[in-house]
C-alpha cells in the first residue's frame, strides 16, 4: 500500500526590484486621454496594448516621457537652455517617481538610402580604417573601402623649381574609392517601365507624361517646348528614335527659354536624381506609388548587392573582405575583431 507524500510549497522570494517605487500617473488628459490614472512598477517590462487611437502613445510618449525630458532640461544652466526647445508640461494632475526616460521610437533615421546602421554608428568608418591598415592587397586610404566614394582619375602638369633648373612634370593620379561603378553604391539597379511614364497615344501638350509633377501648364511645359528637340503636338508613338531618346535619356544640356538660361535633362535621369536618390519609403505617398509602379529594382549583378567595387572586395583580412565583415551579426563581428 502506497502512501502519498506531501510536498510543502513556499512562496517565491521577493525580488530586489519589488521594493522599488512606482511611477504614479494621476489625471492624465494629454490628447485623447480622459483623466487616466495608472501606477507603473519600475524595472519591470510593462506593455501597453489597445486599438489604434486608444491613447497608448499619448500616455507613454506624450505624458511620461515628455515630462521626464522636460525635467532633465530644467537641470541645465540658463545658457544651455537658451539653445534647447521649450517643452510644455503635459496635461496631467500628478506625476511621481519619474526617472530618466530613453525613447526608442519607430521613426526613420533619414531619407538617404545610402545610410546604414554601420554608417550611422561609425562602425563602418572604423572597419574602413582597419582594412586600410591591414587589408591585403593594400588599396590605399579608408575611402578606398567606402561605397559612397567613387574612384576618380586626374591628370595634369606642374612646374618643379629645383635649383636653377625648371621643368614641367606631367602626372596621372588615381584616387581610389570603393563605390561600385554600376549601381553607384546603392546595391541595386533599376529598370523603367516606359508605359508607366507616358501615354504614347497622346502628345506632350495633351498630357502624355504621367509622372507626378510633370504638368505642361508650368515650367516643365515651357522647358520642353523651348528645347526644339521634339514636336509638342505630335503623339509620342510617332516620335523618331532621336526624339524619343532626347525626351527620355538626353544628358544635361544648356538651353535658353524665354531669355532665361536653363538646363534640360531627359526624363529618366531626372527621375533618378529627384526620386530614386531618396529612400522610397520616405517619398510622398503619390510619388512612392508612381515609383513602385514604374520602376523595378534588382540586386546589382556586379557587386551582388554589397555596393562595393571589385577592388574593394579583393582586399581581405584573414580571408574576409569588408563586405563579408559588414554582413556579420554584431556579436560575430566583435569576436572577429578581437
């Protein structure tokens, strides 16, 4: 006959963090909050959930974090505060137990598609210095490993005064950069769907261009008509090869329109500079919709998406080039550097 044994269970020991104070919010009325009162334990993970517009951000960012930032700013001298924005006190009756707040939001770092975590934190700059010192074969200064710097070639002559003799020296100089020449350091190449750029059954005066902002009623219409490169009243489908090339691909050319010196440039290079030089997600909604409809992005076949030139990828340390190192997890990178 078996006998059941009894096991005594003890309550878990109190954690050190349990003795800490609370953050008390009484009567919060910021934005759409209606006299909200809550107590938040310190050194605990507190999650705010709710439907969109329920006031989560108003409570966390607009009330608690905003008051914490305002109190920190008040600790600076009057001279320093003169250079800082004036923050109003949130609409709340009582806020007690506040400590320093660190806000991690969801905003983008910027609209420049060349910015990466490595460039924003200067980790990439440190790696470029490392490879410029230890990389084999040696390419040159840190700019030789930067996907934002193209390779440049210069030539010229200079006069050398040495003693009583003077001589002219002709030199060719190459400044090495790490930018992939095909994708220009972007890591991807683009292809345009021409049917999304214009309606070939219409003329330019009839509104053939379907690109945002390219209205013939403004300066674009005056520039196009002033070039003399094509007939503004002829449907694009009837353009000659030269007329279509001038419309789409012509290099920047100086022209004079109504007595004003201007520069005309083909539609596609113009779009590449004005729209594709920015992060697509940072564009205005109607411009982003046009880009997603008209442009196809594919990985650059020359650099395989690394943004770097063949020369920059050829220099290695312990069998790894700078592209391999930049693709590592941060923990693996730290071990590799050590």
